[in-house]
């Protein structure tokens, strides 16, 4: 081997050694950079773990809002249901009242016919003209009252009862000490009720001069 080749080989070895020395700091820098990156990742993970409750808080708020909305909807439904029930009951009552008023008008128009039958029967009995004809008229009267009874029309039992301004209309008085004061002693025209309402008061004569009614005596 010549002197020149030896010098070239030695130069190449020195260059390789210098290159290795220069690469060591670079490797150390890479290790430092990798360590710093790992620390940043760890810190990011810790930060993410700390922020998890912040993310859960909005979810709880949304859940509470949904619960409140469901409660409000239930309350609104309950109110609507109550309003519907009230409306249905009120409508049914109004319809029943309308039917009663229509029947009341018809019954009121038929009462004069019933009065005529009663007068005919009374006149026949007073004049002694009874018999089959009078019995037939009485049967018609009874049937008439039965038909009215199907529509809740009833005759007011006035004779012998204490005077009641809600059911009786006094057209005169008669002195009678045998009965308590203000007792109905005569009925000129029968009165009628329809359900709880008086569609026509009874025209009556009341007594005077007798003892006071028992209720008034107790008072």
C-alpha cells in the first residue's frame, strides 16, 4: 500500500468519527423532543379529564329541561281534560234544559184542556148526571195525567196543605177555626210541577181565624 492510500484511509476514518460525534447531540435532541411531546400528551389527557365534569353539566341541564317540559305538558293535558269534561257536562245540562223547556211549553199549553175535563167531571157529579159518560171522561183525565207524568209533570196536592207561596196562589180567604191559620181550604185551579220547577201554581183559598201553624208555634 502506498503512502497516499494510507493518508486517504486515515482521513476517511477521521471523517467518520467526526460524523458520529455530530449525530449524538441530534439523537439526544430527538429524545428530549419525544419526552416533551409525551409530557404534552399527558397534560392534555389530564386537562381532558378535568373538563369531563364540565361536559356532564350541560347534559344534566338538558335532562332537567326535558323533565320540566314533560311536567308542563302533563299539566296542560290535565287542564284540557278538565275543561273538556266541564264543557261536556255543561253542554249535556243545556241540552237537557232545552228539552225540559220544550216539554214545559207543551205541557203548559195542554193544562187548560185538563182543566176543562176536571170542570166537566165536577159539573156532572154536582148535577147528578153521572154514569158511563162521566166515567169515560174520568178515564180520559186519568190517562192524560199518566202521559204528563211520563214527562215529569205532576199535580200539586194543595187541598188541606199549609199555604206555600212557591206553589200556591191565594185568591181569597175564608174564616175557618177548625183548621190552622193559612191552610188551603179550597182549590179553584190545580197547579202543576215539572221536575223541581212549578210550571203553574195552584189557585187556592186559605183559612183565617184558626190556630197558628205548628212550625210558627214552635218558633
